[in-house]
C-alpha cells in the first residue's frame, strides 16, 4: 500500500523589532497546529530585542541583524541571506519597524503579511492606538494585510474589532487591541493565507 505524501508545511520567517508578543503568539500557534506552517527563523533589526529570547525559548532559530550603521540595501541583503539559509517562503511582520524596499518585496510577491493596530485604512502609521483613543471612537480594532511598498497599505486579509469601554486610557486601549484582537486574528489570518496557497506535497515540490 502506498502512503500519501506528507504535506509539506509552509516555512515562515518572522521579522520583529521589539517586544515580540505577536511573534510569540504566532510561534505558539504554529507549534500547536493552530496555524498551519512552521516558524523557520526570527530576525530582528534590533540587537537584544526581547523577541529574540522569546524565539530561543521556543527553540526557533533567532538572530539580530542590527540596522545601525548599515545602508538600507545592505541590511536587507543580510536579512535576505538569513531567510534563504532557513529556506523561508513567506514572511510575517510582527512589529517590524522598517519599511521594506520594493526590491526586497519583489522576492516575496504576495507573500508578506503585516499586522497593524487599527481598522485600516484608518489610522496607518505610528501610535495608532493612542490616536484612536484620542479620536474617541466607539469601536477600534486591528488589521492583518498583505504588504506592499507603502506604510500599512496593501490588501486586507482579516480584521477584528472591539467596543471601547471609555475607561481604558491610551495604554489600556493599546493593550486591549493587542491581546483581544491582534493575538486572535494573526494566527487566523495565517490560516486563511495558507488555505489560499496551492496544495503541496513532497511529490510536487520544485
Ligand atoms: C503591534 O501593535 C503590531 O500591531 C504593531 O507593532 C506592535 C508590535 O507588538 N505593528 P509586539 O512586538 O508584537 O508585542
């Protein structure tokens, strides 16, 4: 009897600059099978970023490639070399504070996801939670989208929202968006993304 080929899991690279709560959530979701795929490597542009520890604690290869002192293209080339070494096919940006160049993105067409703490296209850019708080909105949320050359632009994959109570304050609201929305929708968006990929087995790998 021939056994069916085992399905080959898509390999994700995670790019993150700091705290790493979304990255940790994604690594845990891959490990639990909640998101299909595996975290092949975590790369940070910041030396000593907490996300690196979170990855190491989970047995995921992780390294910093500090941007400081490097021209942008050279930094990207170094990141690309690491992604290639770990055979990364798709990228998840999780608080990665760099805009990727069109040349970089061309190597991952339609294969880079980002999460942003607002209901895009509203409130792109930095400090989105605080600005939403100050706007006094009744509902706020977060968005997972495909990345293009803009800042927090590109087709939306999934959004989630919550009702603002009004007593959170800007930091409390940021925390609520992070834990109640971002950490819920990112693994789900990864699942949707993978379900949209062509099915692969070891037999049809290039
Ligand atoms: C999150 O709010 C994410 O939406 C934004 O940057 C923040 C990163 O937080 N892009 P963390 O490092 O994942 O905890």
